[in-house]
């Protein structure tokens, strides 16, 4: 075998995209399974709350319009979270298979950024799939071309925030306690993110409104409503965007800090 | 630090470690406790030590995965702490534990590794094919890693580490858990690599492996480097050039009988003189460096004499001395000291 060092294309950017390519190849085959996995919960939420309850008359038809943006928001955030948290725990403490990527010639924190970017891509795919699913389940979905720019921005930020929260959980929670953490964190996240109700309507439940204001998913839901259903009272888009950017900054920093702690002893 | 040394990374030094210290955050003791050594370019260097000695920790620091508490480390002239990204492009790493990418096939494991390291697309396939062939993996190329045996996984990890042609290769216990044939296969590949000019740092707790593969061996225990030299020099300087194993019986206990050997210490009660005296007197003989009692695996007093001169010349004087002590020499075996003997000499206990 020749020992001659091949003229390697070096550069962190190249390694970054190679690692992203690895993730796409590694999970590409599982795309249908993945979609079933992340799509089932929102599908049922839409079906029960948006279709069954309105058909039975326990909720008005307008409720489906209110619910749909919230469910898309939820799908983006939770899929992002699930795409980083558990895989990281497995790769760091169990299969150790992330090690070969940690030995690639790029700064270690960039490997963490790649994890987030890939998880956000998955989350975007999943939330986009919610649109045809919504049409199928509800018959029609609220839609506004004028809100497209805001919708894209909110979804991307929401997906990234979910991924950043997952990165934080997956690296800071001890591996043997991740299951418990999931149970303790996912359910509150799921019900305090204003996915099933608009935030301004909580004004006479002040304490709960304050709690929901601390859940980053609230700003995804409200941003989605601003984009798709502006006639429903919602938090102003600029406040949503600021809330999302602040949440992203906080959780991305925490998550990358946790990632570095796990990656380098 | 006692041996303060301005890091003199000469062009022919591939690895330079100075006063390396690592204390894990949850530990009260140093896992690596002030280790210094350097490895020449093209050399095969072995770190020999028992479980928990600090071998993997040392490799972890050199491969940028562990941040040292103190000291410095250079690989291929690159400071691994200050410039880990550049250091990573110079090294291949074969870890102690299987860390193959389970979502990818064997071939994809090699190809993606090459992509991470920026090997041009045109070279990746040819290189993967060559390495798969060299490591006898061609027919497993499209399998997933979870279907491989331990020995096959080990070969894949070595092949993967070589995909970007690193000038320095780290092998953490490359043959632990392999059967004898797989071990010899891996040893042959390591030798080929060493001959082709790759600098190799390997760890092992197997002295055969260290003796066979390494140009120089560092003996490490409790995070400290106890000795460092060629295997020959280590054995000669520390425990002489030859060994003479003797079995001595004293009157009552000879010839050995089944019951005698079943008793806990047959010689102790029957021998007219305490064993210690015989051993002490053997130690006084000309040419005997040291005498060590060997755990008895049969009746009689067993001892290993470490010698400087020709062992055959000592057989007669030893027999004579034993006779004057009232004993009888019943077995004599000539041997050469191994690194195991060196390790016992340095630490007072066996390696395994
Ligand atoms: N992540 C860690 N956190 C705390 N202590 C550690 C960690 N890794 C290793 N140690 C401790 O550091 C010491 C050296 O461990 P190391 O893995 O370097 O030994 P080793 O020589 O490679 O042993 P082995 O032959 O068993 O692989 C041991 O006492 C071990 O318990
Ligand atoms: Mg080890």
C-alpha cells in the first residue's frame, strides 16, 4: 500500500458536509418509518380534536383552524427534539459510533451543530408532511400566501429550537435517566406550548399564561397562527421572532456546551 | 515538573509527550501521572501495562479526545491541545472498543471516514478496495458491523483508520479478545504498516505482543512510566540475560508423591533447612543477579534465578550448593527473561 499522503481536501466545511451526508445516508432508508414515527401523534391530535370533537359538536369548526397551525408547530419542535436527544445518548454512551466523526478534522462544536442542523431538516420534513395530512383529516386547512415568509422563518426556527433542546437533554441528562427525563419533560412541553389554544385567550388564566410564555414552543405556535390564521388573536410576529431567537440562542449554547462536555473528557 | 524540557519537536519526532498529567473530574487520583516519552518517525512504540494503568487515557489525550490536566503533547509536530483539528488530520485511531458506525455497511464505514478527512472522491473507492482486500474483508464489505465477529470488527477499524493515510497510527489493545490466528493476522498487518513507514503507538497488556511488535516499550503502571527501552535492553539491564528455573527437593519430600503435593507446604515441615536459606545462598552465587521464588505448581521448592552470564555454566554450581544444603536438584530449565519478568521486577506483581 502506498504511504504517499493523498492530497486531501481539507477544511472544516468539507468535513461538516461529509458528516451531514453520513446522517442523510444512514437515515434515508428509514424515511417512511421515520415519518410514521413522528407523524402519528399529530395525526391523532388533529383527528380527535380537529375532526371528532368538532363533528360531535363539542368544538366549533373554527377550532380546527386554530388547532392546525399549533399542530404543525408542535411537529416541528418535537421532531427536532426527538431527532437529537435519544440518538445522542445512544451514540455517546452505547454504540460510541459518533467517535469517528469526533475524530474528523473539524472543531468539535461543529459536529454538534451538524447534529442540530440534521435534526432540524428532519423536523422540517415532518412538519411539511402535516400539510397534506391536515387536508386529508380536516378536509381543508387555513392557508395564506402572504404568510409564507413568516411561516418558513418560524418553522425553521422552531425546528432548530427543538433540536437544540434535544441536544441539551441528550448531553446533559445522565444516560440512565434519559427515559425518566423524557416522560417528565415531553408531556409538559406538549401541553404548555399553546398548540391547542391561542395564547392571548389565556388572559384570565394569568398564571397559566405566564407558564406558557416560558415554553419556546408557544412562540412557534403563535408565529404559525400569525402566518396562517391572522384573524385569530395571536402574539405579534415580531415578538414571536424575538422569543424564538432568544430561545434558540439559549438552548443552542447550552446544548453545544453539553455536547463539548460529552465529546471531550 | 522535574524534567522541564522546552518542547523540542525535531523533524524526526512523530510523538512527543512531556510531563503529561490527566485527572478525571470525578477522580481523586491522576489517571496519568506525569508521563514523558517521544516516538521517532517510523517507530513502533508499545505502552505495556495492566488494566487501569492509564494507557487508553494517554492515547485519548494524544488523539484529542481527552483534555490533559497538565503537560504537553505533540503529534506530527502539532500541539494536540492547541490545534486539535490539525492534529486529527495526522492521526488514525483504532480504539479499544468497537465504535464502528452501525448504520453504515463496512464499505460505507471506510468511505465516509475518507470523506470526513477530505480524501478526494476519485481515490476513496480504490483505497477502500485495497484496504478491504489487505484486511481480508472484501466478502464482508456490504455487511453491517453488527454481523461481524470481534476479530473482523477489529480489522475493519484498522482499515478505517488507514483510509486517510495518516502518518501516525494509534492502536489501543489491537489484539485483545482475538483468537491466535486472528492475532497473528493483525500482527502481520501491523508489521507491514511499520515497515511502510507509519509511526505506530500501540498499547497492550500482553508482553508477547509488546516484545514482538514494538521497537521500544514503555512500561506503565498507576499512570507512571516505570521504564522505557527496547525489549532486549529492558530485560537485560533489569533482570539479566538469562533465567534458570530450578526445582529443589529436600530429603523427606523426594521423590514426590501425590499426597505430598496435596499438602499445603510439604517442604516446609520436612526440609532440614528453611527454604529461605537456600534461596539466599543461591543469590550469592557468581553470575546470579536475583532469585525469585515461583508459586509452586507441584511439590518442591521452585525458584527462578536471573543470570548475567551463560546459564549452562551455572547448573553445576547450583546443584552443588543445593546438595550442601541437604536438597536435591530435580528439575532445571534454561530460559530468557521476558518483559513479564521486567514487570514483576518493577512492580512486585504479575502483569495478569
Ligand atoms: N472517563 C473516566 N472517568 C473517570 N475515571 C476514568 C475514566 N476513564 C478512565 N478512568 C480511570 O483512569 C484510570 C486509567 O484508565 P485507562 O482506561 O487509561 O486504563 P488502561 O491502561 O487503558 O486500562 P485497560 O487495560 O483496562 O484498558 C483507571 O483507574 C480508570 O478507572
Ligand atoms: Mg484501555
